[in-house]
């Protein structure tokens, strides 16, 4: 029969608190994103809707502004799937890419969105493991390009993202033979980083790890 002593209870409390945070954090983030989108869309469209809908409640006008934005996004998606629409969007994109600072921001944003959508990103070529941040450690990285130095050696440019926000990180230039290919897609790599290592690729074998000290604090009585 297994029982727990006084030393075992703190670990149980910590485990319950950690489980509660796993449930709470995604909910809080989701609510915060919804509130941000709601406020953002209201701030853009309400100044145009207020004169015509002055008698409407504020909540109804804000909901209408959000609905109009969603319809607009859907309409843009429809246009983007049509041949004529693609030409128009390509022309607009070409104009945007001629503006120096806007070009950098727009290109980076487009590549990040493409990566999150699971499409073949122009930014991330493959997922690798690199020795970072110190010898003996391994970090997940995304190969962005390969270059050949004047001495003939080939190097990979590897972006090592931070977690849980993969849009920031460190750019490393590493010899090709010093990177280890990871058995996963770019989409799986992004999921792994954003989930703090919880969402591992299906082909990986994961093991359950008990809280440190739990095994030692359990008392087995005959």
C-alpha cells in the first residue's frame, strides 16, 4: 500500500498547479487575442459606422465592425484564388516591395505566415539540431540558406528560435558537417517550439517523466 508523507504533499501541489497552468494559459491567451482583434477592428471601422448607426448599442456596432472585417478577409481570400485576383494582388505586392523598409517587414511577415500555415516556406528549408548555446547542448534550428565561402567550405545559415515565440531567436553560421538533420517537417518544428516541447513529432518516442523527488518521497508500507 502506498501512502504519502508530509514531504510528498508539496510535490503533489506543484503538479496540480502545473496542470492548472497548462489549462489556464491557452484560455487566457485565446481571450487576449480575441479582445485585441475585437478592439482593433472596432477602432478601424467604428468611426465610419458611428454616424449612420448612432442609435445602435455600442456592442452591436462593434460586433458589426468585426463581422465586416471578417467578410472582407474572406472576400480577399476568394479574390486571391482567382486568376485575375492573383494578378491584381501580385501587382500590389510588387509596388509594396519597391519601398525599402516596407519591403523587409512585408517579406518577413509573409514568410512567417506561410510557415505557420504549413506551406513550403521560402524562409525555412529544413529543421536541424545544432550545438547551441554551449558545447554539449543541442538546440532546434531552421536552415534558411547555404553559402560557399572563398576557401570552398560550405556553411549553413541556421535560425535558432526562442520559445514559445519562434519569430525571435539567433542566427548562426555553421559548417554543413556540424548540423544534424532532424526527422521532422518545418511545421512540426514550429509546433515543437511554440508548445514548449509538448507537441513532439509522431515518429518520436516520448517517455513520461515523474516530478523530481516524487519517487524518493513515496513511502511503501507492507
